[in-house]
C-alpha cells in the first residue's frame, strides 16, 4: 500500500495511491504473486514499481491481510489471500512499466476505503491513519473527572487551580522530529547520493528533540496539574528521545565506517523504523483523550511490538548471512555490518519502549 503524508505535522493527512486493474478498471492497490527468490515484501515493492511507478522503503511487517475472489484465465474464480505492506513513497516515476495499462490516483484514506471493493481492504486502509480519531486531536482543557477517576467536586476545584502545561503539544512536536529523523535515515540507507546531507539532518533533528525534551522536563517541574503521573510523563518523553538518540548513533556509525552500500536486511529494518515512527506520531494526539482512545492506542502499540519482534528476526538472519559470507574472507566488512545491525536494532528496541510507556498510560488512565 503506497502512502505519503501531506506535510510534516503530527496530524498531517495521510494519502494512499490506488491504481486501476487492467481488466475491469476497478480501484485496487498494487499487488501480484510473489516472485521466485523474493520475500513477500520485496515482491510487493516490485509490484508497486511496475504497476504504479512508485519507490520507497517498504515495511517487511504486514499491516494485515484481506481476501478477494480473483478470476483466473481458465474461467475459474478463486479466493486469494493478500498481505498488505506499507510502502513509504519517496519517489514517483514519470514513466513505468504498466503506465499505459493503468491509471493511478493519490486519495485520502476515507476516499480510498470507499473506492476499493473489498470490505476487508477498506478496513485496513481506514485503520492506517488517524482520520477517524480527529476528535482526539482537539485541544482539551483540564482532564475530565471521568478520565482521571476524580470526583465531580474535586474536578470543579481543579478548574480553580493553575492550568496544566502544554505537554500534549510537546509530545506531538517531539513525534514530528522522530518521523523526520526516521525519514532522513531511510533516505541514507536507500540512496547513496549526498549521504552527508541525510546524516546532518538526523543530527539536527536530534538536537531539536533534545530541546523539546528539556522543555517537557522544565514544564513538569513548573506545573501544578499534569494530565498523567509525573513519572509517566518523564518516562514517555525519555523513551521517545531514546529513539532519535539511537538514530543519531546509527548514522554516525555509518558515517564513521563510511558505509555506502547497505544490505537488504538493513533496509528492511530501516523501513520498520519509519513505520514505527509513524505509529508513534499517530499515538501522540490520541493521548489527549486516553479514555476514549484506549482501544486504538493499544492497537498501535501492539503493531509496534509485533514489528520489533520481526526486526529481531531480520537482524539475526542478516547477521548470520553476513557471517557466512564474509567472516573468513573480509572480517572488517563483517564487523562493520555487525555494528550497523546493532545500532538499527537499538532504534527498534527504543520504539518498543515507547509502546510500553504508552500502554502503561492507557492501563492507568483509560
């Protein structure tokens, strides 16, 4: 499922790219049968290139799956299971293989869900972004009594006390820096042109994130009323900051060892990082109403945890392959690869820590 966001804001609209099928011109996502020797997500990326003319990093952990009935050339109509992989588009080709056979169109999540015929695919598309949770992004006042289990009388008393700090704005601003840094690191891993620019952007984003983190800690000390327990606030922003700290450490290691060619497993882990950053950014506005958005928050964190487990498998497989290929013939290359894998794994682990912190807040306040 090729996607992009309209801008860098934490609540920026997400758009997906639909194409028409060749036979009956109905709206679909790029798909096809796995090619021999390719993993499922690599085959999906190839289909997106050939059918829709888009390229980018594709997350190897599927968003989900759906079924539809496909008519075969012999006339049979058989059920087909389709795994859907998010593809963060960073390049749209002017000319591509099936250009004359299909139409492509960027549309909103809601429009895409209405345009496709498969109900399960429509549900997957709707679940991909925060459009159905826009109400949660509205700026709230003091926390409601029903959300914090405070009696109505004390809730009335709260309104007489100093207002709570702008923690939600700061969480969301920090999430924007995380997404931007992840995108920059993904560009570095995917494209070897001007690597210094991508490395510099990650470092600059990390500095921006540090400033936001300091502001959160300062606000915690100065604020009488906080939306969550003070420890939960500091733990959440600390875990978020760890993600971008680890990204900086990763790109600095790539720069130090002058890594310019990246293994496919490294690209797969970078794609997971991009998607984990997107999910983190989606979760931040939902924290404004934990009670109303507890189920969605848990769904997002569950996805991150699942992706972290998948990243561990990719890390192990990549490291084992590099060991077999280079340990006896090019020890330096193996050691450098091991270092890069280690840093990428730490980034994904840090996102799992963020997911755990969010789950803790949901348990305490939903």
